[in-house]
C-alpha cells in the first residue's frame, strides 16, 4: 500500500531514518525558484485515456516513456488531441518502495468510443483537495523533492490519501530528462 512514507520511492530504511531525524530546517523545505511548494488546491476529475502497469525504480523513466508513447500513438491514430498534461497516478508501492503500480494517463476532452485491446482504458483522474509541489530537473533527482515533500507534510501534520499524482508540464516522452517540470500532487483526506 502506498503511504506518504513511501512517497518518492523512499526505501523503508530511509523512512525510518527520516522519522528519527525529524523535519529539515525550513530553508531546506522551499525550492530555489518561485514554484509551488505545498500550495493547497482542489483537483477536478478529468477524463483520461490510460494504461495500467507495474514497474521498478531502476526502469521507471523508460517504462513511463513507453507508456506515454503508446497513449499518444493511440490518440493520434484516432485524431484525438490531448486536453491537458500527461500524468502518472501512483496507486501502490511494495513494502520496499522499489516497485510500484501506476496509471499513465493523458486527459482528453471527450471519452473515445473505440477503445482497442492492448491495455488502453478510459477513466477519471483523481479529484479533491491536494497539495501541489513542483520539481524541476531529472527524473532521477526527483527523490530529493519527495524527501522535502515528506518533511513538509509531516511537519504541517497533513492527513494524506494513499495516492500520488505527477503531472508533467513538459512532454515526458520527448523532453530532455534534466529539463523536466513535474507537478507533484499529494491528495488529502
């Protein structure tokens, strides 16, 4: 089950250390830019075309790139334009935090009528109150952002759901890895 302690693929040992050390100083909790860090907002559900999968951390980026390419090929073949940013919805992590289940999705204005076999499905993205954080840089370095998020959420005593959404404001499949801009959304109870 995904918990905030496993956010950002934190291994069990790292989580234990985090709880022992306690929150980072405030200056370490804010990003160097004017990006959102802990901004409260309300997410509206969007219709998404998605693929569901399981991956491990060592191949996470490549797995998600493949998933988004599959989704865009499907949409292109039907003349459907995306209606928003690509997203990954992390639905579950194993006990080590190294393997996860996900939905890779692309918002669409209306539900496609002819879903073909191959693992592509249509559904709704999560909705409700959330905290928004922004990560700039490589997918490999996102762990640092998740560490700051974990400290922030624990220090502010937020009660989070077992669901994390990453929205990519840059094209995940084609943007240079070190140029990614990711909105990380922690859903609240």
